[in-house]
């Protein structure tokens, strides 16, 4: 069995893991990031880069290069409820460098940071390397085991970070169980071609018993069709033509292209989960990002929160790790710093799930916009509140070192 030693071993090359790896290496701390896939080219993940994350890029001096990558900019969020168009959020007043959400495939974002990380000699990204377990000695985690194409690898590290997503392998290895907050819906995720003349903003569409979000990705629409929790068998039983018809009823301009969904292979199921760990750390071990808290898709905040966790962790850990191993108190400080913003965001998401999404999905009549939507549409200044909540989160982090 091959063995390597590093200061920090991070399992998972998603937004949380790549960002933390980059920040530690940038501070001169040797780090190994393990990513089980051979590349980042998977469509089945979030692609919204929020103003708070763009601010982090600005503080790192990387924003200009980042914005040269192909992306769309969304400065306002709206939705169509029944026949009425409502305005929800306006990012143009945020106290951030970028007053918009950048829509960019997540693989571009991850490749950008992987390339930026490779400029530091202490950054080691190991692709096609799957973390399989933790190494424990006298109650402390002292590294991880991994499977590579060549065989089994042992990575010994002062600190092991689980950033391996909401189906984390390392989290249960550490004896951690998540607390579920529940979600009334699942999401079907698919692409449809984009044509000249299509409406251009990110738009949610809500009608009797159905709901869909369409994200402009340049030459195609990334669509998220919301179904009741566990309703996938019913959708399959009704058949693909019925599903295509439902999409066209909700967004009539798609009628000429729903045939692009040739089989169910073109439609991916996202099982929505909202959960969090009561404790994010153990001696020598820390969970961040989705591994610590899976978010509802409402607001598309998962990537931003993962990045914010990584920035907070680096801010707290770098001063200590420059001289000595991170202590349990430091790991606790990371949880203390990030838990409140996560809990507040999940509380808002659960409220929206229960008050809006459950009602729309169980409704049989065309819904009317609820009072908050009517107020937001009428009074422009109110739209700054959801913009701040979605775009910046409850405790935006800044690069300290
Ligand atoms: C279909 C879909 C759409 C979404 N849309 C949005 C959106 O529009 N906006 C948004 O903000 N959020 C969205 N999200 C959520 C968002 O993708 C996550 O919140 C965010 O990516 C979490 O980042 P993370 O780094 O914590 O985990 P992940 O992004 O899940 O990254 C974990 C990484 O770890 C790797 N990995 C897993 N296990 C191992 C292992 N054992 N060893 C090594 N590597 C491992 C995985 O391959 C992955 O690369 C969406 C999620 C899904 C599934």
C-alpha cells in the first residue's frame, strides 16, 4: 500500500474542497485534494456563482480572469405565478463588486480554481482518487485511505476534511449522522435548446400543481422541474409524452423543442434533501459544504455556502497551521462561524418549501401571487432584501490572509 504525508487531506474536489485546498496552498500549507472522478465535466450540479463568491474572487485578485470565462449575468430574479409576472430580487444595490449572479457550468468554475491552485507548490489535486475511509489513532483522525487506479493509497495528515458532498463517504466513517429537516419536493433536471427571442431572465414558473425554473446557459436552458417528493414513479408511469406536455403547458415557448427530451436518460432526478450535522468536527477531522449541510435548491445557494465554509475555514485555520497542527478549538470555531448562516438559510428555505412549494404542488387551481410577491413587485426597494439574502447569505466571508 502506497503512503503519502501532507498537512491537510481534503476529500472531494467540489466547490468547498477545491476552494479550501486553494486557500491553504496559497498560504503555504501543504494540501492534498482527492477527487474521485477523472474530470469535473458533470452536468448534475449547481452552476450559480453568487455575488458573495464573486466578491471572494475579487479579494483574491482573480475576478477579472474569472469573468473572461463564458457566463451569463443575472441582475434580477422574477417568476411567473399563474398568469402574473412577479419581481423577486434585484441585485443591483448590493454592496459587492459584482451586482449579479454569474451563471457558469460548475466544471468551468472548478477547472479555474484547480488551475489557480496548481500555481502553488503546496497544492496537490489527485483526480480519480476516491477516499474510502479514515485512519484513526487514539481517538484522533490522522488521515484517510483512498483508492486510485494504481491501488490503495494511505494519506497521513494532521487534518482531514470531508468536502465529499451530501452523500459523503467520510462523514459516516467519523460516526456522524445528519439531522434531516425534510423537503416536500424532488427536482427533475434537464436541458432544452435556447432560441433567439426566448425570454432571457432566470424565471420560475408556478401553476396549478406544477413548478419549473429555467436557467439561461447561453445556447440552452437548464431546467429544473419540481415534482412532489417521491413522485418520480408516477411521472415515469404517465410517460415521457405526458411529461413533455406538462413542460409545454407551463412554458408554452418550449412546445417546439420538448422533443429534445428523447428518453428518460435526458431527465435526471435530484432527490432534494435539507439536512445538517449537529457537530461538524472531531479531533483531526472537519466536515464542510454539503457534507456538513445539504441545502434545498431554493435560491441556488449551495455552491455559495460551500465556498463561504471554505473561506471561513481557511481564515480560522491558516494562522494556526502556519506554526502547528489545527486544534479542536479551531475546528469548533469553524462550525461556530458557519452554523448560524446555514441554519438561518435552511429556516428560510423550509418556510418557502412549506408555504409556497407544497401549496403549489398540491394545488388544483391556478395560483395567485402571495402577498409578499405582490409587495415585492410593487415596491422596488423591497427587492433588495431577498437580493441580499440570496446573493450574499447571512454572514458573508472575506479573505483575511
Ligand atoms: C442537480 C443539482 C443542481 C444544483 N443546482 C444548484 C444551483 O443552481 N446553485 C447552487 O448554488 N447549488 C446547486 N446545487 C447544489 C450544489 O451543487 C452543492 O450545494 C454544492 O456543489 C456543494 O459543494 P460541495 O463542494 O460541498 O459538494 P459537491 O459539489 O457535492 O462536491 C463533492 C465532490 O466530492 C467528490 N467526491 C464524493 N465522494 C468522494 C470520495 N469518497 N472521494 C473523493 N471525492 C469524492 C464528488 O465527485 C464531488 O466532486 C445543485 C445540486 C444538484 C445535485
